[in-house]
C-alpha cells in the first residue's frame, strides 16, 4: 500500500487511452470502479488515518471507514479503505476488438512467428513477404528462447487464478490477499493471483487452488463456488521495470518487454514512450532503457 512507481503519468495515460480505445473500436472493455480493502487490525486503521495527511496518497483515497461498511459481503470488522482511480480491463474483449480492427485494415497475420525465417538485410529486415526497417519483439517470457534477446533478463513469474460464482452481485472490487474482479457472466468473478518464481510448470496446481481458496475464505462473508482455474507467466525483470529499446548490437531489433505484474497499466504509457523514440521524438528514459543491462549483452555476445 505505497504509491506505485510513476503512478501519476501511468494512471493518467491508461484512463485516457482505454477510454479513447473504447470509442475508436466501438466496444466496451474498460470499467473504472472503486476498490475496497478491509483493514486487518486497529493498528492498520490508525496508520491509514495518518496517511490521509499525505497529499500524494490523498488523491487516491475516496473514503476511510473505521467500522464495518461492507460486512454483509466481506470480513471487515476494522472497516477499510475505499480507493478511487481504480478499475479493471476486460483484456480478452480489448484484444479481440484490436484484432478485429487490424484485420479490417489488413494489418494482422495470425500464426506462429518463426525466427529462422527472419533475414537481416542492409535495408532492414525481411520475413516472408514483409520488408520493414525494424522489428519489435513483444513476446513476453518467450524471449528467453529467442536468439534475439536470450540475454534480455526477463524471468517468468507464474500466477494462478480462479473463476468463482457467488449467490449475489458484489458491490465493489474487493482486494485483500486476493482481488475479485467481475466477469461478463452474472455473479461470476476472476480471483487472483498467486506468485511463484520457483515451480514453473505450465499448468494449474492444487497448491495454487488451495492458496486462493483459503484467502477467499478469509475475505468473503458469503458462499462461493469454484468454476475454473487458470495460470499464466508474468514477464518480470530484476528491477521490476519494463525493458525498452534497441537490442544492443542489432539496431533493427527493438525490445518491448518486462511489463511484469502490471502490463495493463504500464502498456499504454510505455508503448507511447517507445513510439515517440522510434519516431525520433525523444529518448527512452534511463529507468526502462535496455541499456541499463548492457553488461549482460557484452558478456554473452561481445556485441556491444
Ligand atoms: C495470473 C496473472 C495475473 C495478472 N494480473 C494482472 C493485473 O491484475 N494487472 C496487470 O496490469 N497485469 C496483470 N498481469 C500481468 C500481465 O498479464 C502482463 O504484464 C502482460 O500480459 C504482459 O504483456 P506482454 O504482451 O508483454 O506479454 P504476454 O502477455 O506474455 O504476451 C506475449 C505474447 O507473445 C506471444 N508469442 C511469443 N512467442 C511467439 C511466437 N513465436 N509466435 C507468435 N506469438 C508468440 C505469446 O503467445 C503471447 O501471446 C497478470 C499476469 C498473470 C499471469
């Protein structure tokens, strides 16, 4: 519960971007909504009363409740914190709308990208019938299997989620230990997520299910039924910041990766940032510039 890195710029951009995208694509996928976070103790309650004096945090606090406010749905005997400027993105609906737009502009090809077919030429790069000045790799954790970028320090952080059904509609997004975000079907919620950097099997696990289920028992005061379980890999970096820019030693190859646990909020701002740089309208800020890992590339490839 500290203010996230670059909150002002990143949140402002994401609200603007997804609202604009909804209009442009004529689809609904962005749902601004408050989040309620129950306090675990009287100490935490006091701590947050103190924090309201902090101007930087006050902007995100809608209300502080000192006694139970949503006890009919969640366990909140000490009250809780209602946060604003929150919400969720229906990622699948967003991606589908973007894909349809690109298809209608003949700018989308579906299929596995096969690196072996990529040719580096003097004028740029070639892939099948495509010729371009640059190629942008935004392949998440698959970058570690790529000959372009195997040195980029992106590590998988596995996460598991549940889909649950409740007997009634939840008033807000509740978040304590787990988040519960509405899905399209009535009274159905996505619950997440676990964090595992050690056991990286590409599958759901009973341990993941149990962890989420136990956290739900702690949070919820109403019954729930588990409908399904899912998993994924987050592309994380050693300093938890994205990695952007020209692959050292190969000026035709651009990397856009390392969005980690926050792709939904970071992507609008940093894709714009990358675009400006590609258009020659600014530098990539040092905190996210791939050059901060330059030593890794010189060691492994001698390219820099
Ligand atoms: C359980 C879980 C919960 C999360 N919760 C949140 C959250 O609440 N908020 C948030 O902001 N973020 C969340 N994230 C993180 C978010 O999902 C990531 O930050 C985001 O997906 C990163 O986007 P990306 O496009 O860089 O990489 P990815 O989403 O990994 O996409 C890379 C894509 O490249 C494709 N690809 C790779 N190689 C090839 C190839 N050879 N040919 C064709 N395609 C290829 C892959 O199939 C994949 O679709 C969560 C992640 C997980 C796993």
